[in-house]
C-alpha cells in the first residue's frame, strides 16, 4: 500500500477497501508475531479486518 495514499471520504469501497483490508491484515500479522498470544487461534478468530475498516476507521482520520 502506498504510504502516501489519501482516504478522501468514508465509507471506503471497492478496490480502496480491498487495499485497506490487506494492509490491516498485514499489520495484524506483525502484531501477532510480536505479542505471541496464549491462544493464537482464538485471537485470530476475533480479528475481522473488514469490520475494522467499516466500523472503526474514523472520520477524524480522513484527510480534509
């Protein structure tokens, strides 16, 4: 993902949403490797990149 990418409006959709989901999953994998959770399977089952992008990506993060 281009580190200079700009989110101009929410909700994101289409190709932009797919790129953001991929980036969120990549970041999640890095975190999992670092924290070494006691129950990795449970931790993975609770992660939903699509929900994160749709519900938690806040309007205050959008470039104005």
